[in-house]
C-alpha cells in the first residue's frame, strides 16, 4: 500500500494517490469558486439543484464550511424561483440535503418548503400532477426526476408518498433503448425505490402497458439488471488516463456497443442504485461492481486534476457543473463505513477521530457527526463496532 500524502485541505492528495477525499476536495473547491453571487452556476441555472446537492454532500463528509455556504446559496436561488416555477426533482432533492446539513434537520426553512410543496400538490391531486410526466417529459427523464421527487416525498413523510412510489415503476416500464438515458433512469429508479420500500416481487410493469424489456421483471430484479449493464474490460491503471477503455463504467443504453459506454452521469446513477440496493438489502453483494465503478469515476477527473469533471469518463468531452455536482453526491456514498478521514482505508487515523468524540452528543456539530457512523446522535460502542467491522479494509489500488 502506498504512503498517503495529505493536501493542504487535510484530506489525502488525489494527485498522489487517487482517493475519495481528494476527489471531493478537488471538485467542491472548483464549484465553490465558480458559483455566481446569485447562487447558480453560469449557463447551468436549470441544474442548480443537482449542483447544490453535491456541495451539501461534500460538506457532510468534509465539514468544510465554504461548501455548506455554497450549497445554501444554491438553495436560496432555488427558493427565489420556487413560488413561480414550483420545484423540479433535483431541486426538491437539494432541499432534502440542505435540511439534513442544517443545525436542526427536523425544523428548518428547507424542510418546511418541501412540506408546503407536497401539500400544494396533494390539494390539486397528486395523481393528476404525476400524470403530466406522461406527456410533458421524455420517458427516461420522467423516471429520473420522479425518482428524486419520490425520495423527497418520503423525507418529509408526505401524505401521498405511497402514490409517488407506486407511480415510479410504471414510468420506468416505458423506458427502453429508444429512450435518451435508459441506464441512468434504471439507476435512479433503483436508487429511489430501494430507499423508500422493499425491492420485492412487485412487477415493474404491473399494468402490462410497458416496453417488452420489462416483461416479468420485478423490483427485486432491478439491482441485478442494473449490474448487467456494467462494462467489464481489464481494469485500468488508476491515475493513468491513457490506460482506460471504459472498464467499471456503465453503458448508456441497454444495447451494449462501444459508443454507448463510458459516460459519467450514467455511471454515477448506476452506482448510486447499486449502493442503495445493497445498503437496504444486506444479502446483496455488489462490492466488486461498486469498487470498479468508483475507479472508473476517478478517471473522469483526468487529465486536468483541477476539479473538472468530464461528461465522458476518459476526458475527451465537455465538462459541466451539473455532472460535477452529481459526482460529489456519488462520492459521498462511495465512502467506506468507518473511513472518517476519507483516505479510502479504515485504520488508526479513523479510530483517533472516534476517540476525539467518544460519548459526545453531536447536536449539529459536523466534526462530531462524521464520527457518528450510525447517525443516532451519540458517538459510542455502536460506532466503534462499525469501524471494527471494516478495520483495515481498503479501496486503494
């Protein structure tokens, strides 16, 4: 195992040893510096929700206050347009994250805005509102944004949250390789459904009006189906952008041809789906697939290593702030349980941070919260047991 060099931010240096802490720092620093005073990112105003979510996720893992300030500035921009335009899926999901990193996640402006939003929809008819997506959005985009809205509905315990959940499989059933982003839609749907209920024997196309691809497919089949769209070539040499052919990434379409593989956003939501499915269904084992995807996503940071995230993982493509924000959300979920200092290994450095906060009641302190591994408000033997379970586990290549 190579020596871990520490950057000026206090997290492991990505340029020396690719690692999740260094990746988060590179991306979040760039986004924080390029954000406009009004809270959005130039030419990507419509994607402020996804980028603000990423900055909130970066703060939750690193406790860098500038990242929280950036996320809240993005949230303020969203609230400024909310009364007139409502909330899109990524904007609603951003408010979930902003609520979670607030001093009191149970009582704050972000949560109360979400409560109001779902109450208004309920008063007009939730089913009618959801039905708009049938004609008002492309199939895979509809499933993608409904997945975000579903998670937000469960976060605030909306009265009609079950209607939101029951609707998502039907929209997913309309997605096939003629859609724009079928694998991304599958990943987002798996991610949302795994967090809000069981992945059971319920048919995806229970109404029988979907595409042939979904014949006899159940919710329980979704993680395996998602995994089947991963690229399995010989693994790349981490840190060498010239030694990458798409391994670990996911195909964009259900048809597996070279031109459809290696796209960053599809890989982000595919790995989020696998992580959520495994986290809520302990019998699943996608550790190898998740680690391969993690190494693939690291390649999206090359060759610049300045926080630029490329649309296509091997870099010969445009960069955008949207994908960078989504990358931060995925990186936060890719942290090993117990890896508090984000260097991709659980060791004595993480144990020392647990010791620093031993028996503390965190009460809104980010530096304490990162050591409260089971998120019950206190750092105790349960958190130590989680760290011990992963002792000396390493995602370093």
